[in-house]
C-alpha cells in the first residue's frame, strides 16, 4: 500500500537532488579519487543515465581530462544469453579487450555504478555468464591486474533501478520504491548530510584502531562458530596484513574501492580452511539468487556444498578455475553498522556484504600480505594468497557468531562475541 502519490514521489526525489549531487562528488573525488587531466571510466546501467550524467559533470568539474561511459542493460544482457551460443562467451571480443586494457594501461580511474535486477538472469544457463566472466578476467589482464595490483584507482557504488527497488521495497509502487532506495543508498553511503566527503574522512579514521589491533595480534588462524551450524577454522599467512576503509595505489593515490564500506579484511592462507560454513544472507551472482547454502572445506578447498535455491550457480562458481574452491578473503563486520541496523536486505553484494562478516572464494589481495604488490602471482601463491579469475563474496555473519583468533603460541583471543567486536560488549 502506497503512502505517497506519484507526484509526491517526484517532488520528494527532486528534493533529494542536493544530496544526490553530493553523492556524485563523493564518488568522483573520494571513491575514484580522480586527478586533474586523468581519464575516468564510468560503468553504468542505462536506466541510471540521469545519475551517470551528474557523475560525469562532477568529474569534469574535478578537472578530469576525459570521461568514457560504458553502458549496461539487464534486458539486452538476458536476450544475449538466451540467443547466443556458449562458445561466443568463451572469449572476449577484441574490441572489448582493447578498450578495457588500453584504458587501464593509460592510468584511468574506474567507477562502477551498480544497479540491476537481482533476478535478471533467472532461468539462464549459468555456464554462459560464468564463461563470459572467466574470459574477461583472463583476456583483459591489464584491466584486471591494474585494479588487483594497485595500478588503477577504482570504486563500486550503487544507483537505483526500478527492478532492484521493487525487490528491496516489495509491494511499493515503482516511484515510491525508487525514492526509498535512493534514501537508503544515500544513508548508508553517509551522503545524506551536509559534507559527505568530510564524513568519509571521519569514517575512514574508525578503521585504523581495528586494523592496528588485528595486525598487532599476528593471528595464526580464526575460528568461526554460530548456532546455524557454522564451525570453520581459517588459517592466515604468517605475513598477512589487515586492510579496510581507504586503499592506496602504488603511486600513492588514496581511494575508496567500495562506497559504502564497513569491513576490515585480509586474505587467508589458501591451503588452510577446514569445517563447514553456512550462509547468513542470499548471494546474488550474475543475476541469479543463491540462497540458504553451505560449504564444507578440507585443507583449504570446498569438497561439498548444498543450496536450497541456486545450487547450479554455486557449482559453476566453484568450477570457474582450479583455485575457485579456495578462499581469497575473510572480512569482519560488526552487526552494529548502518546497513545491519537498517535491517533491510539489499539483494546486492556491495551492500549486503557490509551488513555481515563474509568470506570470498577465488582471488586474494596482494596488499594483504607484506610486500605483496612486488610479488608475482606465483610468489603470492607461495605466500598463501589465492590466485583465481574470479572473486565472489558470500555472507556468513549471524547475530550470534563468535570468532576467536589464535596466536602462533596457541593463545585464544576473542575477536567477535555475538556478532560484534569483542570490545563492543564491554
């Protein structure tokens, strides 16, 4: 039942324009951290064209030399997967390889405006989007490694589209759902105040205490336990580093890869994960929802899985390449965060991963091991950092999850108690 007329929704959305423009400035100046004369590449859904134009205007206002916009459309993507043979998706077209690689090699910054129907590809053979993703990550090497190895600044942020808003605010008329999704996005991105950029500087400072604590502990492993059946031990590399908040390119540019972000994360030892872990929230992957699933690990690798919905998609994730069954990330997020307190499921990993502790299958982070940016992929493997053509986050944090860190000497240190940092319970 609607509480607002369409005209009232339109008027309310118009009233949000100052905040939306401030959000665009935040994404350009803090997220993608553009520099004068630089190329900015904006990926955007066609339905988000109005906001994309605001972003482009903000970028030119910040002094960028040129903006390239790459459009995406759920309906066209579905038509392509429905009608094109899978062989087409096993390689990336030459023009696309040249486009993405050349932009990365030129030193561009990348801004990904994320807004799509969470169920856009329901019923599509999951092998097709899986093949397309694998091909792009393999063929567009400069593009992928530019972000993975700190050569290019990048940022992922949200923009509402109708189908997504319908899913998040089920039962509301489209206009009202879009308005409420805008309100939610601005709120969790700390862009609903007078000075979002200063708010992000303050927010970033809150990560430092947590990172100092975790990095000082030099944990050998983490033990996860929850009443849903999760009982998992994850090993950590000897030289692991905890990161979170702002990131830094190799030339010193400070940027925010995710807006919003609430996580502190590291890359675990790819060979050390044992036990079972249950999902706490659905996983939306390539337009399909995977829900109520679990994974069982032995010696770092997934050996068994099950899902109430989307098991075929989960199995395709695990077979992407030889290292897709191993972990590339473990991230810690307290239940006392704006997204979690919001109490709303976004059906989008960017948002839902910041409401819950999560793990990721696939690619690890070079910056999460000492000297990692100077290592080759083979050297990173030796140091325990997983190498893969994909990286898929899945949420495991429940309100009753306990996480215990164990030092190399065997000392047990409470890290999480009942879904929050141990010191938040004091």
